[in-house]
């Protein structure tokens, strides 16, 4: 069961963590920032293979946990904007321009990776 969202502990060795609710950047777990899990406050990719919990499990997360996760994500987003000296308006403008060329940038990254 999910309880309350949190960032989680950072593994100094960056080992893959699947399931559970302790490690930040894990996959398929609960309550912590990561990928493929449920009840975490925001997505956090540590570069490992992603294990996904079912949509039914995600839908079963209580509304108060979802609300707490959204509030924590919003707070982290605003803190990150402050760190990089960007306003919310700047972020939305950046997202608008970035979104317009996202597919082309991804294609270019693939081409450059293949050339390397």
C-alpha cells in the first residue's frame, strides 16, 4: 500500500532498485520519486530499466496520497525554477518552443549517437 510521497534515499552506487519504497530513482515501487511506480511525487530517472506497475494499481492510489504527491511535485518544480533563476512564465514559454521541435531534436540525437 502507498502511504505518503517522498523523494527517497539516493543510492551512492546508483544500483537498480525495483519495487519497495526506499530509493529515489527506483522503478516499479511506491511512494518515492522514480519511474513506473505508484504514489511517488515526481518522475526521477536513474538510468535503469523501467519496471511498470499496472494501471489498476496506479488508479487505486487514494486521492489524499495523489494530492500530497501533486503538492510535493509542484513545490519541487518551483524550487528548481528558483535554482536556475527561471520564472513560471519563462518555463511555460520554454516548454512551448521546446515542444514544437521535440521530435526533430530527438531525431537529431539518434543520428548523432549513431555517428559516434
